[in-house]
């Protein structure tokens, strides 16, 4: 693996045996490594309950990459190097032994940068966060430590606030990334360019010239092996209150003063505060936003 420095970074994926890791995270990791966007050596550490081992996880990683790049365009030498840096820890999310094993592993490999990615069912988030805190795995020494929390962020307002309080007991706000992976889609990212960098549409994108906007989410992937997740989260929490609302804010927001996270967030919040709450049975909406599910 080509190193830009001698630093070692661990990307620890809780729930690495799940659908999100297979379809999204593992191919993304291969791409960022192949583009030399990771300084030093990157270790991919999987943490899950299934009866896997290092070899099984490496086989799954290679399979995920081959499915993502079926034309055989992968760098075989690079892929082999990545596979050598993949390690699996078998443990339930509420068992101390797995976190003790993780501590030993990070110390043995002298890994100073740590990124925890929670690709698990939402009900496991608090348990994992508490265990990370209990074993002092959120400590930042000479490197950095970050935690990435997938949507949905709570089942409702009360549970979201509870989760946030638990997270802040272990991590500082600067260490926390609340992720909606839908925003990484190229088409979604192009909305901002289409709106604000296009000399034709930018001056016309307002209520004087736009009657209404329809947001269509044409999903080709079904429930698949995510039945357990859907039984607890449901399609509304999976799609509506995160992915589609994010698309709505990107479509309706004003141009931020600068394109940094805080400024973009503030403009999104302005859109959400302007939404008219739908209470009770709605007979008629004069200017609808239409959502179509395929």
C-alpha cells in the first residue's frame, strides 16, 4: 500500500456483516485507498456477531469489490495489500470481551487514528457508544478519533435527544459525524452545482418562476436481507425523514454565505422551519411536493 506518511489509521466498522457495509462502505474504502486519500496505512477492522474470521471477512471484501467493479478494473496488487490489513473481531455489541480485544489490537498495531462507523441496527447505538466510553476507546492522543452514526438518529424526538446525550458523554461534538449516506450520491451532490453554479437556472430558481417541485425517489433495491431492520425502522424512517427531507432542503435552500458545514446546515434549517406541519387528515394541498416510490 502506498503510504503518504507513517501514520496508521483504523476504520472500525460495527456491523460489518450487514448490507450497508457490503454495498456501500467496503467499495467506498477501496476507492479512497486507490485514490491515495488515506495517509499512511489503513486497517479495516470488522466488529460483529456472526461466526466469521479474518479470512471470511477478506473473502467478503473481495467479493464486494468485484461486484462493484465487474469489468475487472481493480488493481490486483492494491487489493491484495488491502486484504492483508483486514481484521475481524467476533463479539456481541454489549459484550466487554470484544472491546477488550479491540483495545489490545489497536495498541499492538500502534494505531493512533481511529474512526468508528456504526453500521448496525439503531437500537445498538447506545450500547456501542457506552462500551467505547467504558474502555476509553474515544481517547485522542497524538492522532484523531471520530465516530460516524448512521441514520435513523432515534425513533422520535425523545429518543434522538437521549442518543445525543449518550454520545456527548463519550465524544466531543467535533468528533461526531451524523451520516446520511444518500448525500454521497453523485446526483444529489449535483443539485447544488445545478442550482448555484448554473448561470441559466440560478436567477430563475425562486417562487416567482417555479410553480412546484416533485421529488421522485426511484429505488431499485428492495428489502433484500434487511427485513430485521425494516421491522423496527420501517420505510418512513428509512427514506422519508432523512433521505427525502435532505433532498427537499437541498432543493429549496438559499445559497449559503460560504460553502462550509455550518453555513449549509443553517440554510437547511431555515427551510425546515418554513415547512407547514401536516396535522390530521389533509383534504387538499394546493402546492404539493410529490413523492413516488418504485
